[in-house]
């Protein structure tokens, strides 16, 4: 039988389900900021899967994916192993409609964190100290930035074969090879020998039902793959992308996207326009690569250098 988890002084035995509050810091008002962790343990040994969302407080789709999974009883009565589900990591960002924590600090650039550091660093520290020592696999749920819509996709470390296998099992519409970023959650997992992937779907501060449903389907496929629960979900025809590049605005004006995330495009094809607000000038935006649009900008007013389309190329299909 598996050993008990000891998390923040709480003993969680095999065969139990429990919700914990992990204290992080206090607001100037005196209100306590806590991370809520839902833990589901089978009485049979097996892998420990971490589902994490709300690293960025304005990325609501990820929060909703994990919340709905908890609400629907997705992790109850596991065949083996354990699930740790954290639907909202960055509480401060969430209540302030913000990507970041206090003073613009990004939690996902603050790992492994410090118990005496900034709010972002303390959040990272709680996860690193109390949760990661028990984790065998990690799923981190995100969305695109404000006004940028991401096609539902997973990102994985190409040199980590176990992360690659996890991404294939999740079976999102698109898999993207992305090296890890220093001080990110995925880098901390890689350093600890934990295979972890990032799901991206939709845009910040917007609920997108397609992205949410794709995220939940991916979780079910992972549970099935790890033999933690039986969920024979039909697979997508998945695409693997080795490289991607942003097409940026070369002038300011009113932007119209003629193609959107998920569309296949050819190099030189007109995929958008930028017009001045007075009716004099128009600029055609042409694709720089033959590939698939994996993100498009929904903001109608752009400045020079603003990202318009992220185009994935060097594509292989399963």
C-alpha cells in the first residue's frame, strides 16, 4: 500500500479524498490568501497526477477545466494512484483580473520560489515544497494572453521522452515542441525528473466552451493512459509542430483577421488587413510560413510590433 502524504501537517492516507487550504500570504486588509488543493487517493498504489490551473489569474479556461473536472466527480473512485487538483493557484491575480501577482510578478517566472519572497515567489514555494515532492506527472492549464486566442494545444519539452509521451496521450489538436523557460513551473518539474506538459486554449478573461471541453477530454485520456480510470475517449488527428513564429504588425491601425487559429495557410497568403481609421490606407498581412495558425489576435486596434498571428510550421501528423 502507498505511504501517506504529509502536506502542510495533514496526513492523507490511501483510499481517502480531502480538500486542503495551503496558506500563502495575507492581503493588507488582513485577509488570508490560501491555495485550495483537492486530493483523491486510491487504496491501490499508482502514479500521482497533478492538475494545476490559474497560474495566471486571468486565464479562466484552465480554472474552469479543473473546476468542472472536480465538480463532475472525474477523480473519485480511482482504479489506482492519486490525483492532486489545484483549480486556482494565483488567487491574488484572479481577484484582480490580472495575469500576475503583486507588483506585476509572474508566478510562472518565480519557481522554485521562496517562503520569504514576493507573493508570486511564496505561491511558487508552497507548490514546490508541499506538492511537487509527491508528483509523478504534471498537467498545467493556461490560455492565450488578453485578446489572443490560442487553438487548444499542448506544449512539451522535446528532449524529455516522458513529456512527449504524455503530450501524445493528452491528444490535443496540436502538440508544440517548446524548450522550458528558466524559473518556470515546467522547468522546475524537468529539473525534478517530473514529466509535465502545458495546455493552452482560448484567451484570457473569456470562457471558451470548445477549449474547456478539449481540456477535460485530454484529462480523461491521461487518466486512461495511466490506468487510473477507464475513459476510452476517441482521439483527435493530432499535429506535431516543431517551430512557430509570430507575424507582427508593421503599422498601426484597425486590424481585421481574415484567417483564425486552426486554419492552414500558405506562405504569401493574405491572412489579415490593417487599415487607418480615416479610409485612406490599407496594408495586407501575408503569412510568413506555410503551416497552421495556432494563435490569432482578437484586438481590433494595433500598434507597430503587436502580435497578430502565431504560425506553426515544420509539421508532422500522427
